[in-house]
């Protein structure tokens, strides 16, 4: 997935787990998805989803200030944190009524992130890597890996393979974003494509344990769904622990837990693919949703004057040819949003439009390659603000 990151959310934290507490006023009112009555604070997030304003200003570390009106107020504490796991920067902000509770929530997040890292990272010995090492065998996995794999297979079927979790042999051949800078031979590409087929993956439960089996020679690649899935699980855990709102950023996959403050949604900037990090073309106001973007502008290489992006076609074994510059999806199911971003990007505009027309539960913002045309699903139109005056907004997605 083309989900990059930038480290401007908390500029003075590093790759250790550190705390800083802020005492904050919050308003006691309610709304969802509606535009805020006052100008909210906008957080810096990532290369794909980035700061809207004042990225490194000190006020960025405070929640939105309540207007000086006669509204009931309560005291709240904010704790920003960062950690480095799964090969990416993970950062967030949690909130609670006491310093002790805020620290407890942040500590739970760190523990959960480490648990998922030990379970799914491709950079260490994990259960997910064991599935690939033992291709052809039933490998006992955690309930989370089984659930994520089943979701990946459903999206693969739903998108006719535009999202393909067994694309690992092709990804490993090109290595785009991981040091790859040469175009593989046609023979090598054809051989890799033969191993790609999500329909050969088995997920099941026996005697109280879950297992995953891939066919011999296959390699499952969850890079297009894992961060979205993990972000969703972190959000669920925070809510189960009593958190009413928080903001998480898993290497560019943003999870808005609850509202930023009562009556005020989180505002997430959408990166302009042809601009430097921090330049955005629009803002999404969301509550209790994952906001995930795909594009080929972050990881690619050039050879003989041609650019090769990292999002690969399972059918051709080559970088997808698409007229879409970026796809953003807002969804309560972060794993599904993550996988569908890749699929819609790979489809191209006409097929993506047809898919969105047939799946009105998928809410997307698509920027075309002309860097002028923005398409927004009906459900997101009231939540989306186009900020780039050189672009035009089309309303042709149901």
C-alpha cells in the first residue's frame, strides 16, 4: 500500500515509548460527521494523510479549545506517544480524566502493538511468516490472523482479485520499496504469477484452534490489509478499556476513535500526491472511523525513463496501469478499508466507479491522475472539504 508517514505529529518524541500529559477542557455536547461549529485543531498525520495546518506548532499537542461560551466543561488529560514496530512509525494520542488513566491507556496500546508485531511482522520470526515457510501445511495461527485472512479472502472475491493476498511471489520478485530497482524478466514474472491464487488458501478451525494453509509455492502477503486491521483492533481495545476518543496513526493508516471532542469530529488532511509531504488537497471530518489512502507516489523506482509503482497486478505480475492518483476510504472496518484502497487503485477509474456504484457501503475519495478531478462518494460529501482551488469536485459516485 502507498501509505507513507511523516514524523511531525509529535516532533520531540523519538522511537521510545514516552509520555507527556496536558490538562485540557472539553465541551459536553454531541454530533457525528457534521462540520464543527468552530475551527477545530488539525493534527499532522502522515504522508498519505497529513497535517492540515501548523504541523509543528506547540498548540498542536492540545485538543481543540472549547469556545468561550457558557457550556459545561470538564478536565481531560492528553498523552501523545510514538513507537517503532512492524517497520513503520506508529503514533497516537489518548485521552482520559486522570493522568493515571491516560498512562494506563497508552501502556495498553504499546503492549497491544508489540503483541501484533510479534504475531504479524515480516521482519522477525512470526506465526504469519511461518504460514509462508510451511506452504502446503496446515499451520496453527492466532484467532486474529485467521480473522484477518478470512477478511482478505472476502475482499479478494468481492473485487475479483484486484486485491490479492497471495501476491507475495510477485512482490518478492520486484521488491519495490525494499531495494528493488530492476525490471524482472518476463519469464520470472510469468512464473511468479502462476503461484498467485487466493482461492487456494484455506482458513479453518479444528479442535478449538485456527489454522491457515496456503498451496505449495504460494506466499501470502498481508501488507495491504494488516495495518488497517490492527488499527481497528487497537480502537476496539481502547473502547473496551473505557476510552471515549483517541487518534492513532499506523504508518499513514489513521484511526479516529470517537470524536475529537464532543460535537467536533477529527479532521484529516488528504495528501496531494504530486506535492511534498504536508501538502493536502482536501479534508475529511470523521468520527469513529479509519481513514486510509493508497497511491503509488511513495514507493517506486525509475528505469529507462519509466516509473514503476509498488502496487502490482496479480493478473499481469507488473505494476498496475491506472488513471487514479490516490484512493482514500473512510470506514469503521479498518481492515476492509485498507484492502479496498489497493483494489480500487488497481481497478482504474471506470471499474472503481462501477464497484462503488454497486457497493454503496464503501465510502471513498478518488483523485485522478490529472491532479484536477476529485470524485467523492455521496456519504462523504458533507464530511469532505476540497481545499485545493485548482481542483474540481465531481459528484458522479452514488
